[in-house]
C-alpha cells in the first residue's frame, strides 16, 4: 500500500512538471523576448548578449523572436531597475547584469530598486578572469608600477565595478589609481586608452580583450597588471592574482576573495522577480542546451569569445552568498571600497 502511494505521488509530480513545461511552451509561441544589457553596442557585454540572442530561441519551444536592447547608464542601474519594475514580468524580458551590481547591493549603495536575490537567474555565459590593464603609453607595466605613480582609469559612474575595483586595490595594495567618471562603457574606455586620455582600464574580462582587441595584445600595447580570478588564465601565467598579492593578511585576503567571488559570474542573465517559475525553468533549460549547441560554440569561436558557463541555480547560490554576507564583513568591505 505504501509503495503504491509513493508511486502515485511520484506520477503526480512528474505529470505536474510536464504540464508546467507544456504551459511555458505554449506561452512562447509567437512571442518576442527582449534581452537587455547596460552597455552601448560594441562592448564586451553586448557582444556576448548578441551571441546568445542568435541561438537561444532554437532551444525555447515556440521559437520566440529575440531582440537585443541596449540600456546604458548609471553603471548598470538603469537596465536592472527597468527589469525589476517596468519590464514585463512574464518571461519575455531578460537582462545581462553588470557584475558590479552584486557588490553595489552588498555595499548598500543607493539606486537599486530591487534586491538581486529576487531576480530569477537563468545562467552565466563566462567566468573568464577579470584583469586590470594599462596602455603602453602609460609607462605602467606592472602592479608595482601602479603603487609608485598615479594611474588614471575610466568608470561609468560611482558604484560601478569600474570604480569599486580600483578603490579596493588602492586600499589593500597601496596602488594609486585615479578614477575618471563619465564613460559610457568599455568600448569608450578602450578608445580613451588608445588616445592617451586614460592610462588604463581597472576592469575587463581577459576574454573580452582577446575577442575585441586581439591586435593590441599581439602588438604588446596592453600591459596586464593583475588578475581578479579564482584561477589563473593559462595564457597569463606570470600575471599575479589579486588574492596572491595579499597573502598573509587575513583581513585583506578576505576582502580580495570576496571581490573575486563577486566577479566570478561576470556574464549572468536574469529574469525579472515576477517571472513565473515554469517559464524560469523553461529558460534555464534552454540556456543550458544553448551552451552545448554546436552552432553556438562555432559562432563563439569565430568571435574569439570564450564560453565557460554556469547554471542558473549556481548563479542564484553565488548571488545569495554575496548579497547575504555578514554585516560585520560588509562594513569592512565598504571601508576598503570607499572611493
């Protein structure tokens, strides 16, 4: 009798899951999914989002149309707040989130209209190391050089990852990064570097440089000072990790590791907080399938865009860990990140 009861319960659960999936499949027939990002066209985030957009719909039953929306401004706050409060909450709006916003919420900075915990995370496209780089004209070739002379770096705005990272490094390493605000995104900062307007960029993914500025790497125009990553990039064996530079100081190690964790999910896609669970499941399933799609992988290879994905459930757990850090530690981190 007991075995029969469990069999019946199991069958009901399976049927319910199949019914939910069928509802999601029916929903996307003839629909359009908008995928937004917080940068201007041509930026690394934009490149990855358009790569995903070209292949994602093949794995969503109903084959909805996919469009990319650029919403630059306020270090990513404009895009995420639109997704939280003004975008459709029915599974037809997704956002590629600025990695700086995880730490923005942890630091309790103003402007975020909903907790990142409330979003429904679909997956992460890439976990490439973030790096700090300078241009050849700057005269700064190593992180030790940046401890001796002022180095100008660009930022989209106060509270963006491009301002948090140099502030933290100034605090725990004694570097002399000077933050220049007002740049619309990474592409604008790259141009500013080449013009000599900026000495470098405090944050960009290594794969982003390889995809969009391979000539600069080949010509020796870029000097990579530090990697902000749990694992070293194979082609940057001699560039130190941030966490390597603070070994022996427990407080500074904790800050460096927390910053690194917050930047480990650098290309994550989220659905708005109100998105129904059956559509979240359908989107997560489609994302996972896209990541192993041969056409998608070939397209990524042609772009020079490295793909090292993580599931939506994993991203959700990392966001919880970052945003839910103990208050005492958040206060220490806030002091280190003070600009």
